[in-house]
């Protein structure tokens, strides 16, 4: 198949970018989307031109490195699929495909399709953990956890931190990301320990980092490659109200 | 050629109490004392993140470096199947001794007894730690932790979180690390490559890094350097490793005097999605746990092109069940891989290339139901369908072996210190626990054992005997020289201006290594690899092209700096494989096999760890660590 690419090229965070046109012919529909970009880049290198920068690593849909907009959708057209798991068979011969970086104030463009998502680490370090020093913990089977809670916690903690939820949201809210971590930990009995401080601090950090507010449109969950449920947001809201009411309004540092 | 023997420095005494007794003799520092020291950790996967978190809890000031933007991106995240622990929750006769024995036997008697016993012992603490952190392991309906079986063992001791165990464990370690970042005990340096180790007065005292965002070359000094940089499977170009996984940190340490042990011990995982075309960039693993319910087969006849559904039961060869009635589909990885290669070489392979075998779930789906299979392996089945466009609930998976893990790595003593004083190596980056073949679900176990439970004790002991630097010493000559050398090397790479993209040379290297130092090796092939690799090296240094500037984000330069080291490593792998005139575990020399085509060890001459010293412009120099087996009897592995 032949494809026409329009790719956002931007040299750095402070520079302006624009779409550039590229054409690739005789693309095997069974190669992955990123392998298609590899081919383009090898061609560019051979022509002594600057290859397109994009983040990727595991190419198994789990590390969360990859992600950009394909025809206006984070990770492209296929449901529950990261860019690295997308294949060219999802497109048609002579399609025009537009590639742009995730757009959000909190995710500055590093170069081309690569963005800086370090703010996610800041949200996690402000409370996305259970305080349990190495070696100072009880025997694993001492606390039974009902299977349904363990399974639910797993689903929340399956988030890969790719940022598609932020890119999909018209307000660039990080609510799905933050709520998934809050839910994962508060669904488990071990997580009860830091519960109040966790939700208050993580929400405060999220607000500080320049993410917008959540208006419950559900775009985040619809575009999430791991299908993280919107229910996490409801859980966070409940936890947040409870913890706030309990008088823990001050950041607990 | 062999200068002297290496000693593990493992303490004397009873194997069963050795580690606990030894820990009592190690020096301790109070939190206030530890605060005087700076610790550099390279890599923030399972081993690096768990070490960083734990050392910070003890009061050390940790500086953690990664080429990723976040610790959560490390390749540990992709581990699927599970983590072993000798908890014996299933009451099926498991014990520390049994896990120890299975690991020694699985490694084909080429690992160190003392380390492996310690690993088995610690396995239990790991599960406790992870559960306390909130790792959502699979549970039974009663609320207790669930287990499953993995290859090479007959007990059920693998803890798991669907097919995403590595992800959940890494997120646990990452959260522990993040907690310390918030407390300012860990400083994380994202998007930094380590390009050199700096040695001062005979001790590792710092590193040289390149900031991938702006190309800045910078020196960092510290009281100790810990490498947690993973394995080197990407020397084969195609592997199940992530695209950027590399050997550079380890290789630079090797060039500075750290011995590299058993480089040719590389694991080929039996169940991966087969290569489909020339553009393939990486291979995808299908977890070994699938062999709990999947049955491996090929047609009995050669060149049978019928669809699997049209091949009746009596015309199928379930060859693992046939050859190994006791372990069946759950034989160790090296055995399952070699047998797959054998049936394909016979012409009985399936699929368009003939290099694939079936992994069939029909019986399990019939007996246990599709929902049961979906619950257990859902994400793996989805991933398979996504990549191959075939539905594994309806038609058997096609699989073929692929490079997955490297047992070899930097030589370390019992304290996990390399042959460079003050330079430690943990997790996959060292050679220590898996001998010539790693059992499934043991990589996560080792990474976390080293990071949470071993290095915090041994590194503290080392530091307690060292006077803290308490200042930045990067103005000193050793650091300034190392920066200059690194800059010169980058300048040289940028000036090549040839015709080839770095990936093209890498692909060429990968083919030579796969063909000659892959699943089966022989003298002729290894010698030809030793002739071919220097040609590839020459081509790399004369004909690659790196557009753009080195003072900017430049992904081609990043790759070139890594491939350069892979080329040198490939040569060492071939030397090592040639030197070891026996077959053991994953190292299968065709000249040394039994009548039943199993690996034939030679314990009289090769019961040692081969640790190689880097020699500029010459043959690497071999040092040996003789392996002693006082607690197990050496025997030929049998899984029949």
C-alpha cells in the first residue's frame, strides 16, 4: 500500500513547528505503525535529513513510552491499542495520515512527536504509594483480600502512564491518570494507611502542574489504550470529599 | 593465558544459615551516618528502583539515572508471567531447598550455590514486601494469594498479576522510589545515558553521562556506583527486549576493568511470535505461563501445508509430551527451544516461513471453558491477535524461539561487587544466579532480591569502611579526562558521514550473532563469526551516517553509541562460546551432545565461570571461578 504522511516537525520546545509531507510506497500492511516510521527514518537518514523523533521502547503496549495523535486521536483509530501495537492494516491504500504530538500545556514538546510527561512522576511522588519500608512488613497471606477487590485494584493499576487521557481531554485534565492510582491503592486494605493525605496531595499536585479540570465527558476513558474505567474518577471524587470533610485540607507533608 | 582464579568471597559455613549469619557481621550505618554518603545507581528497573528506594530509606543520598523519561518505563515492565517464591502456600512440597535445587539444576550446574540459596531464601520476603506496597497479585476466591506453575519445576510457586506481573512489580518499586523522591532522598535524572565509569585511586567514584535532551556531557562523583542496567539481548538485533535496552553501561565498566562473565550464556525463549518480514523491529514474547494450558505440536509429516484444524489428532506430533512425559510442555526454556528448532530444521515447521510450531489451547478451552482461559491469559491473547491478525481462541498460536534474557553479565562476588572496587552490579546486569539457563519467573525474583534485600546490606558494609567524599570531586583529573575522551568519541562518530543508517549495521550484526552464537553453536560457525564481526565493526566506523547535531536530541547518535559496544560484545560472546568446549543449558555446542540430542556437560574441564578481561587490541583474557557443589550432586539434567 502507499501512504501519505503529514508529520509535525518541531526542533525544540521554544521553536515553532509545522506539518511536513512525506510519501511512502509499497508499505507491507502487516508491519506495525512504528515499523513504518522506522522505514521513513532510515530513508531520511540515507538522504542525510533529520529523522522524525518519537518516543517508543517496549513495542508491546506496556511501557507507556509511545503515544502521539494520529488523525486527531491519541494512539490512532484502533480501540484499546497503543501506537506500537497498531498495524498498517488499520489504514487503506493512499490514505493521508496526520501525526502530531500530544497537545497539553503540561506536556511540552521536546522534539517532533516527543513530549515531556515528567509531571506524571510528580503526581505519583506526591502520594501514589503505600508507606512500607523494605523488610518492615507482615507476612503476605496474613491479610486476605477479597478477589473482587484485588481484581478491581489490578484493573486500576494497569494504567501505563502514556498520557493519552490528557491528550484526549478538551481541558487537558489528568483526572483519569490520577484517579486510577488513587483507586488502585485505596481499594486495597494496605492502602488505608495514607488514604486521606494521598488523595488530597495528589489532586493538589495535579492542579499545580497545569492540568485542566475534569468535566466528565469520558473522552479519556474512551481513548485509553488500557481501557481504564471512568469509575476511577467517581471513586477519587468520593475519596476526595470524604478526606476533605475529615478536616485534612492542609497538604500533609 | 589464565592468570589467576577468582573467588566469590562467600563466607564459610552452613549453606542454610550462611546469609543470615553473614549479615550479622556486616557493618551498619545509622540514618545520620548514611546521610554523609552519595550513591549513584544506573538504571531504574526492578533492581535499580528497589535498590534506590531501600538505600534511601536507610538514609543514603541516591542519585538515580535512566535513559527513560520515567523509572516506570524500564523494560522490567514488560515481564509477563510471574515471580517465584518458596512460600509453599499450595502445600505441594515446596521449600527453599527445592527452589534452590530447581534453580541450580535449571541452570545446568553452572551457577554459584551460595548465591542461589540466598536468592531462594529471600524469595519469600519479596512477596511480603510487594503485597505490602499494594501489588495486586492474583487471588483465589477465599482471598489468599494464587499460584501457577512454570517450566522446569513440578510445584506451583509462581505469583502473578494476569500477564502483567512485571508491570505491577515495577510500579510497586517505582512507587517506593517516588516516595523517596518526595523526601528528597532520591534525585532522579531522566533521559541520561551513562557513557563511562570514573575510577580514582583504584575505586569507582563516579560516572560520565550524556543528557539526551541537549547532548551535555557531564561528570558526577559519588562514594559508590551501582549498575542495574539489565541485559544485552539486543546484540541479536531482534529480541524480546525493548528497543533501547543496551549493554553500554556494562561495557564501559568492562573496558575499565570489570570482568564480564559467561557472555555467551543467552536465553532463547521458546514461545515468541515468529518473525514475519524484513522490517521487523522487535519480537514479542508470549508468556511461558501459556504452557500450563497450551500444547506444543507440529504435523508428523514434513511440509504439511494443511490448516491446523484439518490435521487430525493422530497426524500431530505433540513432541514435548512425547519426549518428556514427566514435564511435558513445561520443560525448561532451553530444552523447549532446541526441540522447536529441531522439528523445524527437519522440515516439519509450520506457517509461511516454516520456522514456527503450534501452541494449541483447544483442549484447555474445551475442558476449562473460554472464560477461564480469558481470565488467565486475556491480555496475551489480545496482544497475539493484534500482532498476527489471528484469533488464538479459534486457531492455535504460531510460536518460535527468540532471544529473551542474558544470563551472562558483569562478574560479581557474593557482595555483588564487580572486580572494580566500589562498582556493584545487580539484577540481569550481573551474571550471578542463573548459571547457563534461567528458569521462568526467576528474573523478577532476582532483580528484587538484589535490590531490596542484598545490595542495601552489602553496599552499606562497603560504605561503612569508606570515608565519605562529602564533596563534588568532578574537577579532578580522572573526571576531566573521562569527559574529554567521551567527547572525542562522539565527535568521531558524528564525523563519519557514510551511507548507512545505524539500524542497518545493527541488523547485519544481529544476523551474524543469531546464526553463529544463537540456539546452537559449533566451532566452524563461531570462527566465522570472529571473522565477520571485525568487518562489521569496520563498516560501522567508516560507513554510518548520523544526521543532525550532537548538542541536541539525536536518536541516531544514541543508537550509534550503543551499537558500537554491541559490536565489541558480540566478539567476546563468540570467544566465550568457542572456549567452552561443552554444552550446558542454553549454550549448546553441536559437537557436544548425547545420543538423545541433549546438552552434554563436561564437568571435569568446564565447571567454572568464564570471566573475561578487556584487552585493547587483543584477545580477551580469561579468568576462572571454579564452581563448588557441596550441597547438591552434579548430575545430567533429565526432564523425562
